[in-house]
C-alpha cells in the first residue's frame, strides 16, 4: 500500500527499469537492503519508500543511466515546477518558465 503518489511512482520506476534490463532483481534487492540496513534500528518502517528511492537513485548512477548531477538537476526542475503549479493541477516540467 502506498501512502503518497510518489511512492507508487518510485515503485513503478524500479519495476520498469528492471523489466528493461537495467538491473537484475538480486541487484535491486541488495541495493534496497543496503539502504534499509544503513538506517539501522532507528527506522520505524515509515521511511520504506525513502529507502526505495535512495536505492533506485544509487543504482541508476552506478549503472550510468544518469549521473548524480542529472538526478539533482531533475529534482530541482520538479521542485520549481511543483511550486509554480496551482493546487490541484498536474505538475508539468517547464511550467516555472511560464510564470
């Protein structure tokens, strides 16, 4: 069960990248396990999809699908677009340039 739409989107991205052969499922499981283990005992489980996203970002950079800089730039684009989007409307990249 997903608490937020971004969690479902992160889940779908990992499944799709696996389906496209970007990484094996054992590679994915290992990456996710590393993230969860790094959180240690302080993790209540509520941050599961934050670990999922961190594992996905690391695999994407390790597999040279995108650089850390490219990921950071895309996050910034989404943040600016979200701030420029009126409540209830879909977020569209580039919308911040329209404002």
